[in-house]
């Protein structure tokens, strides 16, 4: 048995904030933000609109695309670093609203969260504990940004993406459709380069995101290249076999340098960072949904998802669509 993504969906809050809007709040400019990051705008959740609201909307759209109902779903995993509450898991809120039986839990690996969640769903499906899973990346990073800090507040946005993953019979060869390889890594010694300075146990506050941008950039480029090499080696494929690279959308310059390292042409890299900014765990399923719905990703294509985030955490998934 393998698991295969059979539907994708997404949701973005209605409110769009441009770089010029931000320049009214902090000492920055559209030119600086575009040149350093490629970001032109981001969506920001309305007051009272929570991560579970975004997750629920993305889940509904993925289920509709997949042609499944709540009765078909037996597992829900939400990847988020910005849950509605400390507990219960945001996934159980989504479960309740969808009327899904089965089991539901959250995964926390910040920007790599979606790869971690997808890998986890793949394991449950392959060993028979679930048949059809909903994997959601959903974030409201606007709630943990320091809106006085121009070095970080310009980089992030809110949103959610979701996929439906289902068991499919495989032959165990590289010709199968579905997920063919996953690799995950973490390195807790890099904690202070990207973290939130709050939390229930440490400070009893929510806290704000803190980041050493240049250091994160340097590690991201190295770690992403090595994990892509790993999933290629696991499957015996070459960089030239990749039809679509769907990266976590942190920064245009990270996307460019990763693609350049593998000689992957720019038109094979799915980019949403210009319109969504960095939506952490939501960015990969948001980008994937866009490329699937507009017809770029086609049956039989080799698709590689990759991400790196706070922790540090990083990972990649390789699949035949
Ligand atoms: N507007 C104007 N000036 C700014 C802004 C801003 N929004 N932010 C920082 N500056 C200034 C700095 O204060 C500094 O000024 P100074 O020299 O007078 O002190 C100057 O610009 C250069 O700052 P650097 O931090 O060196 O800028 P850099 O070129 O490294 O770009 C950036 C910063 C965009 C954050 C870059 O380091 C980066 O992309 N890092 C990757 C981090 C990332 O994407 N993290 C996302 C989370 S992790 C992940 O998802 C992979």
C-alpha cells in the first residue's frame, strides 16, 4: 500500500496587506521587501478569525476536490505553530466541525510542519491504521509577529492549505503513483536562530517571533539541498526527473538558490511567496493546490515538496502524481 494525494484545497483570509501598507507602520519600503524577499503582499486573518477557521475552510475545499465526505475521513492531522488554544489540538476542532469520527491531532514543526504531517499520515496509511486522511497546514502568524520589528513583520502571512491522502495499491516500484519517499530532520541546537519568545510553560504569554535572518538563510540553503538529494537517492531519480518543485515559500532568494543548485529551471518551481508571503506550515499545500487546480501538475508527474523551519526542522517528500 502507498498513499496518494487525491485532492487539494486552500483558504486565504480576505484582507490583503501590501508592502506599502506596512511602510505606514514600520520604517520599510516596497523596494526593500521585494528586492530581499520577493514578497509583494500577504493575507491577514480578520479579528476573531482563527487558525481552525482557516483550516476548516481549506479542508472543505480539499474534500470537495477529492470527492470525499466526512464519513470517508478516518484521520485528521493539522500542522500548525499557531493553534487556536494551547489545547485541545486544532485538529480536534476541525474534526468536530466536519463531523469526522476517526482520530485527530496536531503536529508542530513550524515551517516544516506540512512535510512532517504528510509523512505521519503516510505512515498510518501504509501500516493500515487509516485509509483516508486529511492533512492540513494552517497558520495565523500575524498573531505572533512583533509589528514593531521591521526585520520580521514584513515576511509572514496567514492562510491554510489541505490535502486528502488515500491508500492506493502499489507494486512497490518507482512507477507507482503516490508518495515514494519522505525524509525528516531536526537540529535543536539552532533554537535561538528562529523561535517564539513566549509559551504557556516558559512565560505564560503567547510571545513574538524572533529570527536571525542571515543565519537562517544560510542553513536553509544547505539543509534543503541535502534533503532533496536524499529523496532523489531513495528513489534513484535525478534532478532532471523532477517535474515540479513545490517548496516552502519563505523567500524568493532561497527558492532561486535551491533550484539553481539542482539545475531546475524556474518554470518548474511553484511560487506563491510574492502574493502569500511566508505562511509557515500552510505554504506548501497552498502552493500545491494552486499548481494542481490551474493544471500545471498532471498525472504521472514527479513532484518534490521541501521545507525548512524553526527548531531547526527540515524535510522533503517525493511523489508521483
Ligand atoms: N525594511 C527596510 N530595512 C530593513 C528591513 C525592512 N523590512 N528589515 C531589515 N532591514 C535592514 C536592517 O535593519 C539592516 O540595516 P542596518 O544594516 O542599518 O542594520 C539591513 O536592512 C540589512 O539587514 P539584514 O538582516 O542583513 O538583511 P538581509 O539581506 O539578510 O535580509 C532577510 C533579511 C530578508 C530576513 C534575509 O536574511 C532572509 O531572507 N533570511 C531568511 C529568513 C527567512 O526566510 N525566514 C523565514 C522563516 S524560516 C523559513 O521559513 C526557512
